[in-house]
C-alpha cells in the first residue's frame, strides 16, 4: 500500500464576520478535522452546501491558512507543514497541488483567450523553454482533454465556449504543471447532467495516467460513489467529518445517522422500490446555522437516535468495522 | 522572419483591426474617433499652414466670415480661425496629460486598495470618499489662486497635475470595486495554485478586466480636464495664452455686451471647438467600453 | 445605523480636511500672506507699518511668532465660532458676505438639480425600455451631447443669444431691483424670470449624465429575475416600471449626487458671473479677480460644507430606500 501524500492533523478554520450591528461573530467552518489522502488515491468529500467542504479543500491547497492544526505534505522523504516550508520546498508543493474549481465560466478570465491563460504556467516552471514550445504543449494538453483540433480553441474567449469545454480547459490548466494532488471542488455540479459522466471519466482517465491523488468535493452522493467507487468517501456535517470509509461499504451499510439520511435522500428511479424504502427518520429538516452550531454532537437536533449525551459531548471518530465514525450511539 | 511577420499580423489584427471593426459598427464612436484624429492633426499641422498674427487692426473688427477670414475677426480685427487652430495644441496637451496622470493615480491606488484589503483598504477608501465629495472645480480655483500667488510657473504640466488631484478618486473607486470582485474569482485561485506571482495576477488577470474602465476614464478625465482648463482660463485664473480657446472665451465674455450680429462667430467659434471636442471624447468613451468588453461584442 | 454613522464621520472628516487645506495653503503661501496683507493695508489705507500690522493681526486673529500648531487650533475654533476672517476688499465678515449669497445659489442649484434629475430618470427609463430603437439612439446621442457640453459655455451662449442679441430674458441680477423684495407675486415672478436662463444652462448640461446613468442602470434591472417574475405574475407594465424597475434603478444614482452637485457649484462661478446673479459663485468670481484670498477660501469652505451635507442627506435617503445598505454590506466587511 502506498504512503499518504497529504495529511490533515486537527485542522480547524474559524472565520470572523461582521454582523449588521457591528458585532464580530465567529464561524467555525472546519472543526478539528484529521484525514489523509494516499498517493494515487481518491477521497470523495461529501456534504451539504455550507458544511465547510470547500474551505477544507482550500486549506489542503494552501490557499487558506487554518486557524489551528497542521497540513502535512510529503516532500523529499519527510512530512512537512506546508506553512513552514522553505522557499524551494514551497515551490515544489505549489507545483504539486492544483485546483479544478466549480464554475466553468470563471475558471479562465473572461477577458483573456484560452491560449494566453494556458501558456504562463509552462513558462513559469520552465517546462517550456519559449513561447513556441509552450504553444505546442498547450496544444498537446488540449488534445489530451479532448478538445480537437486544439488550434481552434487557442484564440477563443470563455464567452464563446460551452461549460463542458471550459471544464476540460480547467482540467488541462491544472495538469499542465504535472501535479501530484488535485482538489476538484464540485467540478461537475454546474454542468448538464448529460455531460457529467463524460467529464468524470476524463478526470478518472487523467488521474490514472498522471497517478494523481484527488480530493473530490461534491454534495452529490451518487457522483461521489461513481467517482470514488474503488476508493474512499468522507462525509462532512457542519465542519466535522462524521464518517470515513471505503465507498462501497459506506453506501451499502452506512453507520452514522447522517450518512444514512444522505443515502436515503438519493432519489430512486423505480417508484415501486422508492415507495417501499424506509424513509429517513429525521427529527428536523432544518440545517442549523454555522454561526450558532448546536452543542455536543452537531447532528443531535436532527438525529432520531439522539439522547442526553449527544447534546452534551461531541463524539470523536472511532474505528468501527474498519471505518471511522463519529457517533455515540453506534457500535456500543 | 515569416514567423515574425505572422506575429506582427496577429498583433495588428488583435489590437488594431478587431477594435476598429467593433468601432465601425458604432457610428457615434467612429465619429468620435475621426473627430479626435482631426483635432490632433489640425493642432499639429494647422499652425504651420495658418500663421497667427495678433497685431490689432481696429478697422477690421467683428468682420463677418469671408474668404480672407473664414470665421470672421475678433474685437481687435484679428483672424478667428488662426487663433482657433493655434489654441488646440495647449488644450489637447493639457487634456491628455491630465488624463494620463489621473488614470495612473486612480489605477494604482484602486488596485492597491482592492488587492491588499485590510487596513490599507479602509484608509484608502476613506480618502477616496473624501476626494469624491470635495467639489473639484472650486478646489481647483483655490489651488490655482495659490499657484498664481506662489510664483510656481504655471505650465501645462502643472495644470495637468493639479487637474488630476481633483479627478483620480472616481476611477480609483471603480478600479477598487472591480479588483475586489475579480480577486476572489476562481481563476485567481487557480493562478495561485499554479504558483503564478502577485505581479502576474495584477498585470495579466486584473488589469485586462480594468481596461474598459481605464480607457473610458482616460477619455472622461480628458473631458473634465478640458472643462477645467478652458474654464480656468475663461475666468482669467491662469495666464491667458494667445489663441487658447479658454482665452478666447474670456475675451468674448468681456466683450459680450458689445458684440453685434456679425461678430457672433467670436463667441461661437471657441465654444463649438470645445463642445465638439468634448462630444467626440464622450462618444469615444462609450464606444471603448465595447472594444474591451468581449461580452458586449456581437459575433 | 452603523452605516450612517460611518458616513457622518467621513462627512465631518471631509470638512476638517478642507479646513486644514485652506489653513495651510494660506500659511504656506510664499511671500507670507500676513506681510502681503500688511503691505495692502499700508498702501490702500495709508497706514504706518505698525498700524497696518496691528490691524491685520487683529483682523486675522494672529499673534506674532505664535507656533503654527497653536495658530491652527485657533483658526479651527475661529471657524466654529463664525470667525471666517474678513474680506479685504469690502472689509466685511467673510461669512456675512457668503451667507448673503448662499440662498440665491441654493435656490438656483436645487431647482436645476431636481429638474435635471427628474428629466434624466424619466428619459433614462424610457430609453431602457426602448433600447436598440432609433428613438433610443437619438436620445442617447442627445444625452451624450448634454453631458459633454460645458455649462459655462452654454451659459455664455444663452446670455449672448437670448438676453443680449435677442433680449427676451434679463441679462443681469437675480430679480428686478425696482421691485421691493417680499412675498409678492411680482417679486416671485421676477425672480423666476431672472433665474430662467441660468437654470436652463444647468439643466441642459446635466440631464444627459443622469439619463445615461439611469439608462444603463435600468437596463441592468430589466434583466433581473424579479422583473421577469413580476411580468409573469401579470402586473401592469406601468406598475412594474415604477415600483420594480424605476425604484431599483434610481438607487445607484444617488452615489453620484455629490459629484454632480460639486460640478454645478463649480459652474456657478461662471454662470453667476456671466448673468451677474448675486450668489456664492459670483462672490467667488469677484473675489478671484480682486485676489481676495479670505473670501475665496471661505467660499470654497462653504461650498464644500453644502456639498458634504447634501451628500449626507442623499446617503441617508439611499439608506432608507435600500434595505441592503442597512446590513452594512457595501462598506468594509
């Protein structure tokens, strides 16, 4: 088994915002999260919007500095905190960790042509010696993501491209510097359903070719299941990871009550089966605000199993049947 | 060599041909562009063809337009057309110099505020707000009066600099807002991940998005510079230069009660020279928005 | 609330900055302003140097060899107490002279601003609804011409053609001086008659800016989902234009209020001079030609205060009309 490439140790992220009355409020977007992604592996991070999963992705990329905890990255045979790297090491990390963002229409500057947005990374890392060579590399990369003939796309602006084409360009741009780790933040959620599988397959193929570790962030369990079918899923709820495990195990036998609810909520196309299935037992459908999170286990306000201990004490991740679950009521 | 030619061809088509094509569809902007070129050419070449003779000739005062004096003569019998042609150079120089200084200050300040954020932004925003509220032209009058007294030589460049003091804030505000909105775009996050530098992000990602504002504001601050420059001269607040349109208006205003019908060109000529230049610049400013904004293009 | 307090602080600070600028401009003037004044009193009133010096010190609250910081503090308190210095042409208090002119200018500018704003937003919303048509392009062209024309040039042309060459309107004064000022119909109609051309100069040169701003603002609003939703609900087009498009499109225009008013105040120096209209603009124009610095500085200060306060009023109105502002979303955060 390969070694972890990137590790989070007790990472928390607190944002301060100003409310209308001029008070400062603290939002715990990510709270005490520890996880790791192995080389050439996929972790799908699933959660409702606003649960802190995008923040977590940006922390792993070094775009946001966590308020506490460490982000460790494997460089030159050691795990190093990415916020105390030497200049040289930081440059390596910067080249290794890339982002494929959510909105295809803003992944390249609307004022700039495709070619002018794709050339600079090649020159910055001296992958290409000159512009001419960089152009050739851009053409290769565009071909690799299925944009042929590549020359047709050179001088186009984002307003003349479709969402699918733009997402392919975003992928090309991310892999142009030969990274080792990619965060795909809701990479297909803004695309037409018919295009999603195509882009997911492209991403999987490229991942295979480059041997990339991927953090695949999505709110859609079905897509996570498709993308990480041989790998792992982590379920996030209001800043906490509540369950991590092998994808098929979790889908077939969810342990945490929140995971169960998520899986139940995936629509089933066959009405006969759909009618027969057990509906999720939730006490409330309302997601609590991150500004006033519930005490103890944050899910207790909605959980049908909740008892007194859940209100008082936050559960920690425990190993249950080869996976990690944060719930007082499971496995006792 | 062939490669170079091709690059040149590409640059020409991207920066000259395509913008012109867009302009060609916007009749008003096209009019503005041609008028502006005409003004520049007349100011450059005109003085060489038409000499300026300011010797008073009282027998020929307030003559109606004729072949000898296409725009008639002024209160001292001097040719109005010659004065008009010679006056353009100063006005255009002051306008463009003020435009450049204004755009320079406004863009730099706006980008710093928007990109840096935090305390620097709070302070700069407050300064911008203050400068936006201080009435520009009255401030100019005070500064001009001070300059006059202080003995600092009032050249076109001093004037351009003083004019920009009162007009950079509007652009700075627009640039700041635009920078703020671009700075959090996903393509900037991707750039950061790719390790591209801050300077790259500012010059290649943020500046292109600001180009419409910068180009438009260049034109519009030229418009307000022309207003202020000719205005200050019309009031006699800065030393009159011969033939300057503002100086002509200053004189015309002093003699306005005595001008008879035939002498109306003395008021009309400099007035329309200024108004037409202002209109051309405003039309061009509106047209420029379309050139730099691919989303507004129609193909 | 926080937002209004913030605006208030900025308003006060703006006035403070302007006061400071005027203070130091006078003090930093080469050739020493006080010496200049002493020389002026010596030559004009035939005083001895000591006599003149004492007069000037008394007039401008100057204690010789006083540290500049103390002078500055004194100057600030003097301003607050209404001691804005004395005009050295008429020897009257600067504040007194200016306050005499202020109502006339305020009348001229407030009426012109209101009318041009009203014309501007009506034209703007009309153009937005008819965008792309010939009428739109014609009105846009007209608006651009209005925006581009300097108000002092139009003022001069109106004066020459409609008051002097064809004497339809009076060429000078703010009312017929043979009429006793008062609340008589005669007086009021005389005031309106005399203010017609100056107002026309302001209105014709400023409605275009409002119209163009309103047009693009209204076009943006017309593309919003809530307008489409209102249309889908079958609301009457007139009501949509007024309450949905009009209201939302007008709000952003309030931010250019200060700039517009400042521009008009600048124009008043010309227009009131040309039409011999006894407002602040004419006073400053005269002060300029006599190099009466205390009066120039005082005029600038009074204009700034007026613009800042009007702007504060516009801001508050904006805050009341736009609930988003109350959340403090546009500033800081």
